[in-house]
């Protein structure tokens, strides 16, 4: 990548990765065909489809049919992404058995599964956790009252899916409210589930005997839209982001406006504009669960703040290891002081190109944004991390005017099947 160009043009936002993965897992709950439109066209989606096929599902285009379902998830596939944990609930509900390797994925901090397991145990499951596996058994799940000590997204999704076929009523308190949790509930209700309260702190599920097939369109990816919005704010330019889920980005759009970025909303068309003569202002940020500022946009926002005048504090309260982008930003010339879970960012700083190694999806997006702003050339190794969250990133940025291309180098892609 060679930086120094503004971005301009129009692109369409694709399907949500974080909605696509649990929704694909939910197809295991019925033996009838489920057709899914607008799935995220990223590598993590492809891995989940491989897992479903390995479990015995038939995958034909956008349609998944789970007539016969196995209970053992292949280790080499499960370890390629953290989201494989969302197979736990639907496999227990459908087959009464599950053998799931401890999932891999981005090393962004401690993403505990205790709440998943505790909730399923309250629903009657016997679960053993070893160093490498989660093994579960149940005759039939039963409804229960589950209180989460933290609104975990994948934990909420696992419990909703498990409860859909459980015997009786399940109440999930302190549930996660993220857009992808709501989309999963909509999809399951389309198949005949009885779920109310998704998007609030209390989700109630009345279990049913069986689910039928159906069609569902996955929501647009607010994290993809947010990343491109931040990129335009950082480089300057004028971009229309079509099919944007604007209603899911209230905190980001507020922060961009406070920083001096032009934000215009027309239905699902989001326009982000900043003239290079218009100086960015430093604005503090604290991540929190939805509807707070998304942790998955924190790294990108930190990169943006290196170009803003003043000092701001970016605090990460959800994951303790989500500042892996900071050392590389510092190497590029950013002035960032990291203390515990808060980064003190002072700008604006002139960034320079560098050789960088991408540690995870969102840090990779932050380094792409920094490289777009930097003088000279940047080379991002292990860029396949970014492909896990952003479809056709190189082509889309090129379309908007960026100077970026991809080279295949020996050993750059994880052929062994682990993303850890």
C-alpha cells in the first residue's frame, strides 16, 4: 500500500459476518432446507460451511439442509475461528451430543466459555471440559432461568439456539443486545421458534418440538460500514456507503461528527465526507456492549485518532488484549501511550510506511487505515486475517482510489488450518 490518497466513490456494504456464522450454525436445528441470502463473503463463512458439510449437511449454493447431523466437530476446522463455539448449543439441542474442540481465532483476550457451559448445564446438559475439548450430553434440554454475569454475544446466541428446541420456557437475563443477536432471533422465528425480547436485556424463548425450513436475508455488516467510514474520515474524501445499517452505528457516527467529519444519512445510504483542509478533533472513546461503542471498531478508531489534533483517551473495557495494533502504529510514527486498558493518543502525527504483521481481523483493518494515511509504502504480512472480516477489501479500496494491491508470498497463508 502507498498512502496519501483520498477516497471517493460509492460501494455497497455486504452481509454481516457476525450474523452469518451463528445463523449458519442455527441451520442444524432443522432437517428441512434453509436458504440464506446476503451471507458475508469472507473466509470465516467458508470455514463454517465446511464445518456444516463435515457434520453431514448438504450445502447447495445458498441452501443448507441438515437431514442427518453428526455431533463431532472436526478439530482442524474448529480451531480456525472462535465462532465455532456457536455450534455447541444447536448440536446439543438437535443430537443430544456434542464434541467440540476448543476454538481458535484471534488472540484478543480472554473470551471465556464458562457462561455458555453454565447456562447449558442449567438446561440439563452434562458437560465436561478438558484442556482441548468440550464434550456434552443430554437426553433433552429443558427450559431454565439463566442470568449472565456479562452480556456475552456468543453465549446469548448459544442459549437462544439451545432453548429453541428445549422443553419449556427459557429466560436469559443480561442478554447481549447486538444486531447480530437480533438477526439470529429473527431467523429462528422464521423457522417456527418462539423468541421474544431479542435486542433487550431479557430474552424469553418458549421451546418448540421442531423447526421447519425457510428463507432469511442476513443483515448488512455494521462493522464493515464502520470501518470504511473511519477510513474515509482518516484519509479525507467523499464516499457513499450503500446498504449501510445506519441504525446500528449511533455511537460511531456521533464520534465522527464530534471529530469534525461530515455525516449524512439518507435511508440506507451513508455519506462520509471530509475535506483535507478540515482538521480532525481528538475525541475520547470507551468501548462497551451494544448499544455502546463496538469493541470491533476500537482499533480502527485508534488509527483515526493519530490524525486528529489534540489528545484523547481510547479505553477498551471488553477485551484485555485488544491493543495489538498499537506497537505497529507507534512504529509508523504514532504517539500512543498504552497503560492497562487505555491508550493515550496525541496527534496529528505524520505516519510513514513500514513492514507490518497483521495480528487479528480488526487490528489488520486499523493498520490498513494507517497505511492509507502514511507517507511511502507499507507491506502488510498475514493479510489473510483481514480477509476473514472484509470481502474484496483490496478491490473495494482500489475502486475508491487507494493505491493497494496483493502479492502472494510463500508461507503467507495458513495452510495447516489454524489462525491462532
